[in-house]
C-alpha cells in the first residue's frame, strides 16, 4: 500500500477502521510489541497522527 502509513499503523488496523464504500482508512492506533507487554495497541503521541487516508483499489 502506498498510503504513507507506518508499519505499526497498518498492522493496527481493524475492520472498523476501514470504509470500503468511501475508500477511507482511519488511522487511530498502532500495533506494537515488547518483551514485557507482548502485543498491544497504542494511540499515537500526537492527535494529528490520527488521520483518515484515502485509497483506491
């Protein structure tokens, strides 16, 4: 995908973040991994990182 999204943001997508009819992906959190916590979702540091990205199939 050429959305400009980071790897963690793409891995953190859920179906509720994707609107197939409108062609929009909402980036709201990322999926991260640490030894202590394992896999977990985390919101971006800045609210401006939460964004909608348009795409075409």
